[in-house]
């Protein structure tokens, strides 16, 4: 453990030295350099203080999230500066070596740093710095309503044009702005959908996190065909140290009861059929099942009384479940709704041009719509946020899906 701290301190020191070299080369004004040193030192002290106060018996707090935010706000831009300045040093070393063997008369082995390189480094670093400032102040509550129309040849006739609203990953323990959450609830209500589905992670860890928000979420109006939900990995309370197994189990039961308190029907490896006219479709809900997370979802149990021909919508929190078990399951799940990834809360999305996030190197299906042989999975980017108290490029999402009868178009 001590060795890892030493390595970390060395890396931070290298990053800080290179970042200061960029500032020092960019400006010779002493008070500006001094101000930079003071701010950097204060940030490092805050980060170490914040991590020192982390309690695994409590889990994530607003203080911890702010510590993560400041860490990334400081570290990411300075890492970019370090990379560019390090590349300059490599070039300086090559040029210095060449001059030495060519016996050029120079005052120093290494050429001086070029102000232009420092300007470029600081300019590039300003992009993630300002983006994260935006993400921590505005982006985390910049709710977007994203719409999809999906075609199925075997959709029951009565459900042609049926609208579903999906939300996911509420993470209520991270909220700090009642007005913004009320606004998001109003957005949900404005969609006038037939059915509302919530695909897990109502809290970060503790049931009490949701208590200040119960009345707000009860304002989500009743949908004609119901409001259904499932559990996510965070709902099992496995990311903190509990005083006893009894306390952990009590918290889990309280979390499950939160769904009842906000008027959702929690589905625990089960299904229900909703009827419209003479037709019906099945809503299937499984507990969390993830390749790298808790595996308590039981797809076979949830769909035990269903036939292959029944039209099915599956709620499964973790999208890795789709490739692992769902898409080739003999019961034929037409549409799977997931969340979990948050789109990493960081990425670049320009419709029709680019869609990228670091999370795509971990999850094959990480945000939006994916199709395989006429079966779909939609991965919601999340309603709330976790760990990093912001969103950069990947905005919080309310999904509206319209089902249409017709040939698959994906």
C-alpha cells in the first residue's frame, strides 16, 4: 500500500512540474505564477483531505463526489499538458544531442522551451477543463428527451403506435437541486406515454438517499398501462461495509419498498401481461445480471410461463446481459431495455457524425439502440449521475420509444 502511494506521489509531482513549466514559459509575470502555485497546492490538499474522509461504512457522499470532481478537473488538463511538454522534451533532447555531436557552439545542451508549445498545451488543456466545469454545473441536469421508433412484424395490432417512456439510473443520493429534478419529472409527464419503465439504480447505496425525493417522484403521473421497475447493481448495497448482515438486508428491503412508495411495481424475476383491446404483450423484469457485476437475475424464471410467440419487453439493468443470455434465448425477447453505463458521463455525441465514450471499450452496447436479427436493446444514458458529479458530452436521458407494426428497419 505504501509503495502505491509513493508511485502516486511521484506521478503527481511529475505532472505538477510539467504543468508549471508550461505556465512559467507562457508568462513571466510572477504574481500569475504564484497564484497558479497557490491554487494547485490548495487543490491537492483538498483532494487528499477529501479522500482521507472517505468512510466505507457510509459510501459515496457529496464531499466524496466533489473530491472526485476536483481531482478530474485538475488531473485531466494537466495530464494533457504533461504529454505535450514531454513530447517537446523528447524533441529538445534529440536536437541537443544532434547539436552536441555536430559541435555547435550553444549555451545549453537543451534548447530553450518554446512559448508556442506552452500556449498550445494550455489551450488544449482548457477544453476538458471548461467542459468539466460545464458538466459539473449545467450538464448534470441538462435532461434530453430522446425518441426512437421501432418496427416489429409480429407486434400485436392493438399495440401499433404504443409509446413507452424509459428512465434509468436515478442515483438519488447524488442529487442537490430539487428544482432541476422537478423539471425532469415534468418532462416525463409531458411525453404522454402509455407505459413507464424504470431500469434500476434508484440509489447509490442507502435507501435513505431517496427519502427527500419521494414526493417529487410521486408526481410522475400514473400511466394508463402502468409504471414498472427493476433493480440495478447499486440497489443491493454491496459497495460499502455494513455493521451487520442484518443491517444490509434491512437496507435492501427498504430499497425495494421505495418503488412502492413512488408508485412503481417492482419486478423481481417475473413478468406481467398488459392488455389492449383483444391483444396483449408481456413486460418481463429481472433482478441485476451483469458479466462483471452481481448475477441474481433469472431470465428463465422470469419468463417461465411465456411462449416464444408472446411479444416481450425485457427490463434488465446491465446491457452485458443481452449478449450473454438474452439475444439468443429461445423465448425470443423482442426488446430489451437497460441502463447502467451512464455513457461513462463523458464522451462525444454528434448525431450522424460521431458517438464515442471510453465506456465503449468495456461495453459493446453502451448508449442508444442496437439490433441483432430483428431483436433490439436500448441502453439509456441514465437520469442521474454517480461518482463524478457531472456530465460531459453525454447528457441525462429520458427515452421515448414508439412501437410500430412493420418490417425491421435497423
